[in-house]
């Protein structure tokens, strides 16, 4: 499926969504499984597309009981920002810390992560571009929105060695993109 912005025409009413939600959730969970990459033991990336964003919008409308047109339009606008532009991939990066007792102390150690993530495609390093405002010296968000402007290097997804690298003083890890994920992401770029 071609990546395109979610529109008002994609939004279904609350009653209808409740009827199809279980099946839609199962489909999105299967889709996200193909689009999720764990890098080390504390970070994962979920590469976004129209379906993943539509699901987030519908879930937010449901959770917040938003039904007025202006509210729906506002949610669409906010979540469409997660979609990649032509020639790029976008992902939600999650720092997954499990010990509630140490989260407050550990999160500041992640400061500077926004300069330490890259996608390696066919011998080319594509530095991640992080959404601004989610990291300060004293506070780092556990959820980060990341873009990879792959441009002409997207053909590197055809190569099995494509990988995502985090080279931060507090956290060094990398993960090879599985074949199925590379195919999904190549499809995103081709659309």
C-alpha cells in the first residue's frame, strides 16, 4: 500500500469502529510485528505507514471520546506528522525501561541519543533526524519520533546487511533488518 496521509474519509464512526476493532487490531499487530525492530535489550523502532497511523488515530479518538469534526481533524493532523515524506522512512523509537524505581534516574543518561542513531544501507550511513523538543539535558522522552532521509540509498534495503545502529556512550547496539522488514520498507520507499 502506498503511504499517503490519513484523511477524514478514512475515519469511521465510533460504533462502526467498535464492531471492527478486534479484527483491525489483529491486522495492525501483525503488521507492526513485521515493522518492529528491537535494537539491543532496551530500544525498539516501529516503522510507521498509513495503516499504523490510522490505527493510532482511531484508538485516540476512541480513548478520548473525540467525535466533533474539529477534534477529529486535529488528531489527523497531529498523527499524519509521523508519516515519512517521499525518500524517507519514519519510525517511533521506544526506550523500554522496565524498572519503575530506576526510570527517573536512568532517563537523563539517554541525553544525546538523537545524535547517535543511524541506518546503514548498502555501505551508506543515514543519520536519524529526531523530532525536536523531546530531549533535554535533564529530561529525555522514552518515546521519540525519528526520520531516516534515505534518498537514493534506499536501494540498500535490497541487501541483507542493512542494519540500524545506536552508538551512544550509554547504549551501544545494532540490529540487522530482517528480510520481511526490508521488503516492507522498500515498498514504502517505492510508493
